[in-house]
C-alpha cells in the first residue's frame, strides 16, 4: 500500500481538458436573474407596491413574454433590494422596466432552494 507521501505534488488521475457541464443560458431560454436595486429608505410598503406592479405587468404581458417574479430580499442596513426573477433575459428586463423596478443591473443567477435549483418555466407548461 502506498503511503500518503507518494501522493504529494501530483495526482494519480490522468489530466483532462476542462469540460463544461452546464451550458450558459442565452436567447429565449429561461434562467434565474436578480435585479440589484440600491434603494435608500425603502419600506415594506414600497416592496408591497412593487409586488403589485410586477403582478400587473405579468398579467399584461401574459404568455407573450413569460417571466415569473419570485420575490425580493431586503437588506435594510445596506439599502439594497434583490428582486428575483425567472424567465428569458429580455423578458425579465422588460418586465422590470415596465414595473419601475429601480435596478442598477440585472444579473443571471443560480437560485437554490430546499427543493433544488430554480424551477424552469417549461415545467409549468
């Protein structure tokens, strides 16, 4: 049996080229996104109003631009709100703009929950 010292500095496993196991979502594919908002003095009433506006935009757009608003996270000490979405990047941006979400940027994310990764819109069909 080899001693632990035999394994220091090199691997006994053959080297391989890195292989991507997850493809980047582009175009109309559904993904998870966060709209980062710097929102000084935001209140719970502001977030409730934002929720209402996003529900109205979702109803207005219907299946033409499917997206789902998953909720938001308020970090009071930093005056930051993270609005979580699912859908195609263009649909999420359009919905956020129509609803007046005061975002600085929208970035693709991986959202994990107790039930697993962010669900896909296709699962609802």
